[in-house]
C-alpha cells in the first residue's frame, strides 16, 4: 500500500513515476488487436507500433498568454495557406526536442517574446496520432514582433482585447482562450502540471480510478497486479481516438460493463524527446471516478481495489472540482 500511495503522490505532484513502466502495460496494442480479431475486426495498426515524430505521430504546442490588461497574445500567420489570419502562437515539436523547449521556441519565433510556461492547460487529440499541448504562463521579456520584422514564422504579433474583430485561422482557439481565462479567474488555483521528464517509447494512458466502499465510505484506487502492483496502464492505438482507448480499457478491466464513470482530466504528463526518435512516446495520467460503490462492481482477474489513506483520498477528491485539472479534450 505504501508504494502505491507513493506513486499516487508523485502523480498528484505532476512528477515522473519511476516505480512502474512499459514492462507493466495491462492492455497493449497487441492485446487490443487480438481482441478485435475475435470479433472479426481488422486494424491497419501494427502490433509493434512505435511513434516516430514527424513520420507517424505529430505533436503541436501552443501558448495562451494574457497581459495585465487581460489582452491575449496572438500572431498573424505568414504561411501561404492561411496568410493574414490570426492565431495563438503554436507549432510542431521537432525531433529530439523537449515539449517545454518547443513552446518557448515557438512563442519567441512567432511573437518575439520570451515565454515561461507555468501550467499545461489542455491536451487536444485527433485519433491517437495527433496531439496538441496548450500551455499558459507569463512573458519574461523580448520585443513584440512588428510588421517590419515579418518573416516565414509570422507577419507580426499583437496583444488583442477582442478576437472577434480579427479574421482567425480557426475558431478552435476560442475554447482554449476561455479555459485560460477560467484558470486565471480562480483565485484558489494551483498550477496544472508541466511535463515531467521521463522516457517512453510508446504512448500510454495511466488510469487513476477511484471508487468508494459503501460499508464505510472509504476511497479505494484501482490497482493492477500484473507483474507487480502498479497503477493500470493502457497503450493508445494510433488509429483510434484517446476516448476509444480509455473506453476499451475500462471494458477490459471490468467483468461486466464498466460502472458509470467520469474522466476529470490530466494529473500528470511524462515525456522526454531525447535522443532523437528513440523515445517519441509519452504517458498521460488521467483521473477517473466511478459513481457506483465498490460492492456493486466486479473486476477482471489481475485487477483489484486498494483502500488509500484519508489524506490522499481527500487530495484526490479535490481534483473532481471543475478547473482543478488540465483538460483532456477527446
């Protein structure tokens, strides 16, 4: 119990978990393909799929930054396909690059300003092969790019009070800007996690799933006993959505249909882009709560419920409140 609670505390702090790993994956792509095959469903995904940045996987970083007037930082696109439109500073993560360094670089290249990330706002996904990581933070220095300094990265940058007055490259940034405003409007907020440096050669979801026991109302956490006790992990099929990955994993965990449950957001995010193309995967730890009580559900073999301390249970339950976790937009 102490080891699992130590892992949970690491996850709650947004730190890398060093006591479980890819050797304890409970639901690999190979497992998923075998299960689909029994239903007569074929998949184009290889059982030994490994993500390779800019070849079969794409990571985008973006930044939502406000000044003291509440204006948001935008840049004007220079690319021919969308030249003249406005957007949040954003761009691709390059091979061998850490995600934090990538967002700093993109903001500097496109706006001329030095950006310090403070929180991961959300992770947006399209299937399991395109991910966008949106950050917020503060500007430490630099000089706002003007039209006279236009280059291939952007035409200019500006602090904007009313984005509806501009021609936007896409309206998808509106929701992200709203999330950032909600974040800063909460005086009791704590920073959402920044990426913890840990290598992963594949793409994983680590599931922190809690449930209450009816007889004493104590909180229990889902644990896998495959190999050795660890928080359950599933591999993400790049041909399927992250939503599908979570749904199928929950079906895999419970003997009957999974009980009603809700994903609340991201507790931690692990990635290390070095060396080039060796570790282009990552691990997201997501927080899920079950509505039914423990006595009403049945787990498949190799999974169990572990009662956790009152203090840890309280800290986890605080994360159920709105705007307390980075969002997983699936």
